[in-house]
């Protein structure tokens, strides 16, 4: 038979587990209740960040091309020499 202490520990463990699940569900509900305007603002911000990232990546590609041209190397060898993978 289970002692009252063991039973209490099992019940407390179940309560703790349910509280974690409740918090996760509340967070999910908050995200799902995001209205269209807030979602639109978030998407526009994300798109602007992607644009900035792509511009910086393109500028870096141009610089690698210039280095390769001036040193007579391939762009891949410049990447290798600098310890950068081509898909970075």
C-alpha cells in the first residue's frame, strides 16, 4: 500500500505537470489571439529584417568577389582561406 507521503508526492507531481501544461496552453492561446493588425505589423517588421539581411549578404558576396578578382583566386578559395563555408 502507498504511504500518505508517496500519495502526496504523486499528486504534487501531477499538479506540477498540469501547471506546466496550463502555462503552455495559455501561451499558445495568447499567440493565436493575435489580431490581424498585430500580425501584419509583425510580418512587415520581419520582412524588413529579411531585406536588411539579404542586402548585407549581397554586399558581402560582392566583397568576396572583389577579393577573389584582385588575388586571382576563386570565390570558393577565398571562403576556404577565411574559414567560411559557402552556405554561411
